C-alpha cells in the first residue's frame, strides 16, 4: 500500500523552514530531486505483528505535509512515499527495490525494523542510496567503515541494555536474571549489552534466557518458563505486541520481578493500555522522548508546538502514542539535514550532512538529550533517562546517562 504525502513547520522549526523555503540556485538534478520536488521513501509495518509502529509513518506523513504547506524546502515539495512491508524482510526487499528502482527516491528515511533494514542494508550501500535514521536501535547501524550509507537515529539497544545492567548491579546485585528476547539482531543486542557490563557475572546471575520469533502467536509459554527459573529480575527485549502479552502474563502469574522493558515498547497507547495500566506498575525503561502524560511538559514550549501540530494535522490521533513525538523528532532532524545541504541534494551531500549534525535540540526530546553525528559517530542519540511506570504514567528518575555508543 502506498502512502504519498506532501509536508512544513512552526515554532522552533519555523525559523529553519523560513530559510529553507527560499528557492536555491539551479543545480544539476540528483536522483529523486527535481526543481520542484524531493522524493523520499520509507518501508513501514502498517500491517503484521509490529503494526503499532505504523503511527511513525503516519506521523512523518503529516509532518512533511506541514513542510509542504509552508512552502517546502528550498522551493521543493517533499514527496514522501511510505509503503507497507508487514514487518517481513522479503517484502521489505521488494518494496525497497521498488522505491529505489521504480519510484527513484533520493533516500530511504526511518524505515522500520531490525530484520527489514538488515535485509536491504547491503543493497542500499552498494547502490549508494542513503539509509537514513533507521527506525531501530540495533548497534549495527553505526558501522561507517563497512556500511557508510546507513545510520540510525535512536539510542542503541546495546547501550540501553548496558544502562539496565548497571541499574541491576546497583539495586539488585544478588538478583537472578531472566531475559526474553526477539530472535534477531534487535533482541540479541540486549543480550550483548547485558554481557558488556556484567561480564563473567552474566552467566552466574542468569537463571534463564529464552527467545521468541516474530511469527509466534503468543509468548505465554516463554513467560511461564522464565518464571519457573526462579528469576527475580527480568529484561524484556520485545516489540509492542509481545511486550503487552508479557506484561499481562506476568501479572496473571503473580510474578513480581524487577522488570526492565525496551524503550521501543514504551508507548502507553500501543503497550500499556492494551496490557492494562495496573498490570505494568513498577516496570522500568530508559527514555529519551518526552512522555506526553508527564505534567512537567504541560506548558513546555516544545510539547506545545507538537500538540498544536497534532491538533491541526492529525486530529483524532491518540496523543498517548509515543510514536508520534518520536516521528516528530525524526522529521525535525531530516529538515535540519536538508537545510544544511544548502540546495545541493546529491545523495553524497545528503549523507555528508546527516553525518555532520552538531548538538541538535528537538522539541520532543528530553532536556539534555541532543542529536550529534560525525563521519565516525553514527550514534545520533547517545543519552537516556530512566523512567518507571506508576500506574498512570511514566515517571522520570535519576540523571540523563550518556552511553559510549561503542
């Protein structure tokens, strides 16, 4: 299914767009770029087991519509083509080739998922098509020597797991550890991050680690196995559908481990509400995007800007869905990249500017968390702040923690 959009901005982004709206001097046309248009592609899970993330594609679609309503970028409108891959790598390969070879997009933006992006990474690098701000925290997107055309956006899953391991050592050093992880690079990054910090203690602390496949109908049996191990600490590296299932099953079993949940399953709308807010009390995760329900952001200028955008461009959307402020941050980062291109929208220059971002502050990111990249730093966001679910919202605690990104 094809979603073609045409988008522009206000608030802190308005000044940026005011500069961008001025037509740039005529230059040789680059792939996906004409005098009136910049064509951007994305594969997204609008269907399948990760369909909750479809909100990201819808959010970016609306964001670029606003960009276009404001005059576009350097006199060009954004033609954002977001297509459904069902969270299936073979479909992602088919759709990505279609976007590049038939649609002729300039670059891929924020395509979803570790398995899907892994399946097209070599192809896009061989074609020298920028694979920008991959919608996955897999550590593998930060490998500029081997895959210079691929870069992530959100904090690395491995870094996130390192932070969780440090918290475990500080608060439950004698705990017995259980790990539930998706059987792919996404899930395995969490296991690697735990090992990074725990070292030899990992094997001594580990009571049980079990995986699941994205095609599994439920993970109930895995949760029963983990509870039976006697573990009192649980790290769940799962996408929203399975995270919600895990929360419900853990509650039904009356199991009360110190429970860490991956940030990609932080959405109240997609995970907590389907699981039951009362069942999630005490769960901990690392966050970097402002939580809509946090009263600290009630009069926050950045979140007011985002709320105004949502009211105008996404009326009726669930404001509790964390995927929307996430997509707003990705959109703002993309606008900054295109601004820095200064009218030269060649794929080489787009990549150069995407890897030359300096402490970019965005309306929906937590204070102290910025976007920075370089030719050797392909980890745009390297900081997290811990959050705990209190029954009605995520509560922040502790300081912003910066990972090494290694």
